[in-house]
């Protein structure tokens, strides 16, 4: 194994291993959105409460990502990764055993978010430490894009096992994912020291190394906008499809499709969308690509919010289009961040990027849920219109932030 890892395909093996571990480690990522309709009835939850539980996952990410990602500038990211994958496993099992309502569900989802904080960006840091600079942008694009495979697979499992197994058994079953991820990273990834910066120790956990770089902050605020839009949509897509499906005539075209299959397909569109978006940015420039994609996504979001009662094929087409636009900016933003950062402090920059970005991820579902309640709840079309308008407003912050950052040379 050691000879294989140290051979000419070392980088490829590392990337493949980390991507497989990323997907498996996220097995519980989308279980909550997949099972919202059942949990809402089971625990008598309002839409705002549902949004808070959905957002708590990203709150856990936010409170942990800064110290954990910054730590990878000083220690082997593998150590951080293994510890936090263990936390992901414990959080998933804990939800199955102990979640009984709003507060307990929030606590266990927060713990799962902490697990993601110590695996997603530290895993990316591990890749950028070892992949040649010439391949870095593409490796980052693939790692970022395959995040959505993990999200989609989790959603598919949740939607298709729900009804076949009781909910506790589903959560126990998906805990196999982080356990397997822990095993393969421990066995395959060598304990290679990271590219550590030996500059002033004050730089560890010091946000100024990111804040004082205008380009970095431009991409970071854009990531905030991207995450708010994406996670708001991802949390509520199943509920939106359920509502729209209820408005269709019996036997209408497209209504025989499983809601879980539709949601999974839309989520999986992120993989080609994110990778192709990054490739197009190399041809046409990041600024132009991000303006077109993010403003375009805002327009599609508003149209989708007003479409719930239209013929189902039209809704499906809009969902496919939105599934593309909502993710086409992801890898481009992250690759821009990596390029703009001081490589000696990349872990701290990534920590700041994740911290601010996933604050957006925790806010997005809550804002959507609040607007939904404000408009009369899931059974009222006004609520869905307001919810999707909120996503459009949030994503529009991105292009302005990046343009402002690029004014400083």
C-alpha cells in the first residue's frame, strides 16, 4: 500500500480516496430535509422550527470550522479529519437513539455539523497540500463538486428507505457511511506533514490574514451568498415538491415520478454544473461567469417560487435549471479563493471562508422557513413565493462582493 501511494499515481489515489470518504461521510447530511414532512407531523413542528433544525447542522459547522481548519496550518490534516469523522459517526447514531423533538434533534444535528467542519475543509487542505499547483484548480473543482454527490446520495437514501424502515433504523444504517470513511482514510492516506507556515504564531486562528486580503473577502462573501441560497433550497426542495405535487390533477404528466428521485436528480446536477462552471471560468473569466450564474440563479429562483401550481413538467424543467444555476458557481468561487490566498496561511483562510460561508448556510433554511410561515405556511402559495424571493435576494450579494474585492490590486 505504501509503495502504491508513493508511486506516480500518488495524487490520483489521494484525490479518489478523499472524494469517496467525503461522499460516505455525508451519508446523514440530507436525511433531515428528506424526512421533513414526517418529522413535522411526528413532532408537531412549525416551518420555522423545521428551518432551525435544518440550520443547526450548519451552525455546528460554523462554530467548529474556524479552529479546526486553522489548526491544519500547524498539524497533519489527517489527524483532524479522523477525529471529526468519528464525531460525525457519533452524531448520526445519537440522533437515532436520542432525538425526541425540537431540542434534541437540534443538538444532534449540530454535532453532525461539527463533524463536517472537521472533515470537509481539512480534507480539501490535505489535497491542496499534496496536489501539484498545476492540477490544484481541477482537483478543488472535483472535490467541491462531489460534495453534492454525498448530499444527493443521502437524500436518495432518506427518501427511499423512509416507509420501508422506521426512522431510527434509517439513521443507524447511514452511520455506516462515516464509519467506512474513517476506515479508508486511516488505512490509505499517509501521515504526511502539511505545508505548515512557520511565520508568526499569531497567524493561527487570526482572521486578519483573510480579512486584510480584499480578493479573499470578496470570494468569502460570495460563498456566504452561495451557501445561503443553496442550503435554503436543499432544505426545502422535498417540501416544495410535496406541495406542488398536491396541486396537480390525478394522473398528470410527471406525477408518477418519485419525489425522492426528482430531488436526488436535481441535487446530482451539481456535479457537472460545478465542474463545467469552473472550466468555463477559465475561458471567460471568473468575474463574468459568476455575474451571469448568480444573477441568473436569482431570476430562476423567483420564477420557480411562482410556479408551484403550473403543470408538473414545467416545474420539473425549472427545478433542473435551478439545480444547475444554484451550483454552477461553487467550484469557481472556491478555486478563486485558493488562488487568491497566501498559501502559507491557506488553512486559516479556508477556516474564515467556511465560517462565513456556512453562517450563510445556517441562515438560508431559517430565512426561507420564516418567510414561508409569514406567507401562510407550506399549504399557501404566497409562502413559497416569499421563500424563493428570499433566496434570490441573498445570492445577489455574491457578484457585488467579488467585484468589490477585485477593485483592490
